C-alpha cells in the first residue's frame, strides 16, 4: 500500500518540529470601535490539540446519530476564522469526509441538492443558517466555539494515510454554477498528495532560519486558502487570520507592524487596492517594498498596477490555479519581463494544446493560442467525473507561449469570467435566461464583470420600451434563476442592468457577435462609477 501525505500528516509533523512557534495570529477586536486591539498567538502544539479536541467532539456528536466514519459531512461556514479551520480539520481528523460549502452560496435548496448528490449524512453549519435548514432531510448540527465543545478524552483513530490513492478525502465545489448549481469536486488521496508537494514548493521561505508570516487569502471553504495553509504548515509558517476577505491597507500595515507579516498572498483585485493606495501613500509603499514576497492569484493584475509594482521594486509573483487542480503555474517573480511569465509547477504533467477557434469571450489575436490540459498521469488531475472523454482535464484556459516553457495567460475559450474574488461566473447561462424570459423586450444582451463583485448586464432594447420599466421587468423575470446561484453570479440590482442604444455594443467584423472584452473596455468608466455607487 502506498503512503499518502495529507493536511493531517502535515500538521502532525509540524507540531512535532515547531511546537512552540505561532501557527496563527488571530484578531481580537474592541467591541466599541470594531477595530483590532491585538493579535493573539496560537502555537503549533495548541493548534494540533485544538484540532484533536474538535475531532473528539464530532466523533461523539456524529456517532450518537449513527453516522459511521468515512461518511461525507457537509460544512456550511464562512471559512474565515480560526474556529472554522478547527471544524474543517476536526471533521477530517475524526475520520469523516468534509464537503465544504461557502457562505457565498446562500440558497438552502441548492445546498440540500448538493448534499444529496454527495450522499452526505450530516451538515455542520454556522448559526446564521440554522433557520433555513429546518426542513433538511439529514441531521443538522450547529458549529460551536471550542470553549463550549464536549471535552471528551476518548482516543482518536490513527490518521488514514495509506491506500490505492482513490479514497476521497475532501469535496469542494466548482466556483461557478452549471445548469443551476455548482458541480461536486471530489479530491482523493493521490490529488491531496500532489497538493502537499506543490504547496510546499510555492510557500518555500526565502530565509529558512526565520519564521515566515503570511495571511489568509480567502475562505477555507475554497481551494485557494486550503492550498496555501497546507504549504505554510510544512514550513512552520505563521498565518494571520485577517478580519475580512478584502482587508484594508490600514489592516495590512497593522499586520506587518504587529505580526511581522513578510509574505502577502491576495487575489489580484484586492492587491490592486493596496498598489493604488501606495501611489499617494509613501509609507504604505515602503511597507509593500519591505515584504519578501507578494503573491497574487485569481486574475491578472491590470497592466498599470503591474508596471507600478515592478517599477517600485515590489517582489510580486503570479500564481495561476483552479478549484479542480489547486495551483498549476507560477511566475519566477524577477525584474525582467520573462520573469513575469507563468511556468508549470514541478512534478506536474500538463499539455498546452493549440486551439483554432477564437475564444467566445471576445479575445481576438493573431498569435497561436494554447489550451492548458492537465494530463491523466498528473497527480493533480481531478476526479474522473470532471475529466473529458479522453481522460484528461481540459481547463478551458488559454495561454501564449512567449518563451520556451513560459506562458502568458490569454483568457478563456468559453463564456466564463472570474469575479472580484476570483470565483467563476457563466455569462452565457445568464444571457440565455434573459433571452428566454425577456425576449420580447430586448434585441440583444451581454454579461460582463471580470474582476467585479458581481456581473452586469448590457441590453439593447426593442424600440419604444421604457428603460426604467425594462430594468424592473428583467429583475422580476430572472429572479428565480438568480436565486439558485452564488452571490457573485447574481444580478439583483437595477443599476447593473445597463440599457444602451440598439447596435451600439462593439461587435466582431465577420459574424457580428458582441465582443465581451471590448464592451468591458468601452464602458469601463461607466462601470467603475456604478460599482463604486453600490459599494
């Protein structure tokens, strides 16, 4: 039987190597002002003990309900707190398979469908969802704080680390909806071993004699932060738990100053906030320049922000990945343009396959575009249920080979876009729903919103339609469709339904199709103003 490493074996090893080193810094807020008054430390040994205590709690709770080990247990949490980490790792340490739901999917009907599809036997949830799950057909348990858990001393079963590699250990979900809901992303032992290896490489410290300090880049219910934590634990790194996803530049400076943060991991949209602020704030720029590494992911940085960062000597790297595979490509992060290009992570097996078709997303180019394909023999090739008929995983992501073995991202070969927090949105599905429900009111429509909190709909109306009435009608008729989707996929404000003159949207010269990317560029100033007003 083969031995497979996992997040649990990594924690066991790290707690033995770095018992007294801080594994987390957790914010403690002032109740009156809401500001962080200090950051408490949690050691590696304490983290391990807390995970084991949480595991014993869930062993007792789930066994009392007749739920056997290896069963799937759903967790519907924010994923942004130390307590959430304990529940996720604790359920896993107790011998169950966590199925992780984001709070960005707030529809209980969809949650129940996905639980049923995974054959889950119970659901652990944050208290704010309790009222919406009273009709669920499986046991529902509130996720308690560790100070009120039952303090059982019962021995835990050994960590399962051997097998044929096919045993499922996690279930995530695609970050965008297909046919009205996300798809299951089962992750087996072989996939998790590849994740451990890749995460170790990505998070390697520059100075092994000094403890790195990094920060949450997102929710533990998504693959990004799960991946980064597995890497950080292997190097004895301390992870700061930020107060929210897109934390302010003020909080960033506080984490650098009081927690010793030296490695910043963020999605590109949130990093841009700090980069733009640093143009008017020399002190903030100095703090950014002091960091050993600034790792961004999810979306490419806007060219202006990227040029500013390199010009000012910021040590930035680009990490490209997906829910299905975790991290895939990484830039070197040097000063030259070649260092900005993406390269496959060591140990992977990928193919960059030429595509002839122009991407429907509106990217037009005379260069040869290549689709990234994760081959079946790559350890991070996702579950067979997600692969194509040829046995490989076709990502749909397009690249240009700028130098031998080095690539620049060039969009997607489909109608998906990525939102502000790097989650995906199927624009074609929204457009098709608008045409189906409001076809008598519109001539044409297109959805945009790359890097935005939610999508926006541009509409060319039929002659004589009142624009304000049209916005309200579209909202009303599409409401059932949007209610089943992630928050970042929904259009629920009339301000995000933008009426323009017929035939005014930019189109391709040959077939006359509306060009999504060109619409975003043409109306950028208008979109900036709309999103700013909603925020």
